[in-house]
C-alpha cells in the first residue's frame, strides 16, 4: 500500500520557466493534483540520498525580483542529482505552485493531531518546467507563473525540483524556493529606496507645526467660523487625495515595460510627497476639529 513520504516534507516547491539568454519556455499545465507517494523504489532513493537532497538549495534572487515586475529569477547553483535517481526517473522538472505548496499541504499527519493538516481538495492547475542540469539560473515571465497577473496584486510562487519515477511516484529533490511577485508600486518603492529618490520618498510633514498654523487662522475668527473653515479644509483635502490617487492609478496603468518604472520614479516621488502632505493636513485639521468639540463640551458642562 502506498503511503505519503513524510520524510520528504521539508522539500517543497520550486519555479521554472524560460531561460533569459536562450529561449522562452512556457510552463506546461498539469490538471491532475500532484501527490508525493512512496513505493519500495521511492522510499529507498529518498532515504539513501537524504543528505544530498536536503543540501540542494533553490534560491529566489531577491535583488533581481525586488527590482523587476514582469520577470523573476531563481538560482539553481550547486544542485546535485544522484545518478541512481537520474536513471530511475522518467523526467526531472520544476513544479510551480501559486502561493504555498499544495504538495506540502496534502501530507497526512494523522498520528499527531496537533500537526494535522487537512487535505486540499479544490481544483488546482500545477505547472511544470523542464530542468536543465547545465543551467544555473532561470528567469520566468511572471504572467506565465500566476493567474490574474494583470490585476497587479501581490503574489508568491513556490517552486520545487521534482523527480518523477512513475505517474504516481514523485520525489522532491530540493529545498523550497519562494518567488514573490510584487505589485508595480512595490517595485517602484524598491527602486526609490535603492537610488537618489530615497530622501524624497520619506518626506515628513510635521502635523504639530501645521496645527500651530491653523490656530493662527482661529485667532482671526470665531470658534464657529473656525470650525467651518476646518470642515472646508477637510473636504478639499479629501477631494485632493482622491485626485492624487486617481492620477497615480492612471500612471501605473500606463507602465507596460520594465524600463517604464525608472522613467516614472520622479512622478512617484511627487505622488508620495503630495500624499504625505495631504495626509498631514488631514490629521492636523481633524485634530483641531476634535479640540473644538472638546472645548464645546467643556463650555456646555460649565454652563
């Protein structure tokens, strides 16, 4: 009877797709759930080469991935696949899974209820990419790796190097690699913090000083007039914030190429500086409104 290989839980997930210098290799979909089960062969191989497998590290290239939006990279350096596994395997490939590894979540911890993980039963399409022993890094087109890439949402992908012994017998051959796919704005943040725009991005407006300025306006008006002025400021700030956000959404929508990010850093700096200023004005005005309400309450109590 086939059992799930618990010994190999620690290895899970790794990406793959196309080589940047050579060619574009689109991931192939697998509609059937992929499970890791053991037979005499897989148990023997997994146990015999346990140390080698646990030292096969697949790494996400964070420097590259933080600075790029349309593509991502993993490193597959120093991967060792024993000849006996090569001979026994029908094929060796990267298994790509969006978010966390489904293989990991289907392991049965039945003997330890405190660690039990429920089986995943929802439909899921796995993707695979061919492993090439001579290739030390892989660059992927992110739109190939995840669903709904055009929604510009933060996502991650788990990639595992797998050996397929038979249709139902597979052995993970590496540790997990997690590729994080940032939103356009997150990529811009990374580029700003890495360059000359750093100081602009963290522009700080002192809300206390803004409140002091507002109080000079109060000195020239009655309390009720001042309250009306503050409400007008709050409404106009709200409108300005919406306009600033809408303008920025349009700029993001027009980013179509990797080179567009650096070309829009000045605009992103202006967007952030405007946003920080408006947020500070909003806080200062609302703090003053709260003070007025408190003063009104004190007057009511005293009267």
